């Protein structure tokens, strides 16, 4: 029996996605899925993945920036968005900070490590 064409598979996936939007939305909110999203984004950012399961609970429980003590939130691109500060040379976790402090610390780090 011949396999379905790639185009037909794409159509089936698209139809299933449209029909199951609510399921997908709820699934993406699950703690397990949120941890997976965070793990992938931190891996792309250069965090040492050997320490992920140690760092993740610290990140989740952080309520205030460890640098300026402002209250943190999870709103994307907000100046008080919760960020994971890490050394870009080694990938080691340093602190949970606000987006504003993370940008400041990053620029200081670039100056410090330039030749």
C-alpha cells in the first residue's frame, strides 16, 4: 500500500491543529510543557544544562530581582520580566534578575571580557 503524499499529511496536520486549538492551548500551559519550553530556550542561550534541574526550581520560586530587588513578573518584553542571568563564557547560572538588570549586567560583562 503506498504512503500518503507529504501534501496530504500537511493537510491532515493543519486540519487537526485547527480542530484541536483548545487542547493545544491547554497542553502548552501544563507545567511539564512550560519546563520543556524553558529548557530549550536556556539551552539556546548557552546555560550549562548539567545544572538545569537545580536552577529551574530557583527560577520558578524567584519573586524579586536579586540585583535591584524589584518585583518580577512573567510578561514578555516587560522591564521587570524574570530572566536567568548566567556567564556566557562558562554557561553557569548566576542569579534570577529582571530584564532591565540582565541587559545592564550583559553590557558590563561584554566590556569586562573584551580583549
